[in-house]
């Protein structure tokens, strides 16, 4: 799914702030429990991530797209750009 979103971005479409937030949360929640049921991922996105995620910057979104295939890279490279430090442990990152 994230690959499809990246292709859409490359052809010139712009994402809404809500779509950006959804993509960032999807990447982080996928990393919390790889192989989790879609309902578990949806719950993570809706209850743990979206309510606390600040507005997603283009820099954050670019980082997430570049590193979403390797969770440790996502946490190491993107967390400071995307999530406030006090919320990192909630989404599985390093404190």
C-alpha cells in the first residue's frame, strides 16, 4: 500500500494532511507488530497514533517513505522528525 502512495506522489498528486498522517501512522503501527491483523493496525492508528501526531511535515513524510521497509531505520531516522520525544515509547520507538 505504501508503494502505491509513493507512486501517486511521484506523478504529482498532493496528499491532504489527513492522508499524510494516515501514512505515517500506518508505517509506525506496522512496525509495532509485523504480521498483526488489519484490525489491530487500525486500532493502533486510530487510538495511539493519529490523536497524538502533530501535523506531518513533508520532511517527515519523505523520511517515512524512504525508511518504512526497515523498522529500525524508521525509528532511528524519522522519529525525531515525526513524533515528539515524549510520545516515542507509545509507538514502539526508543525512549
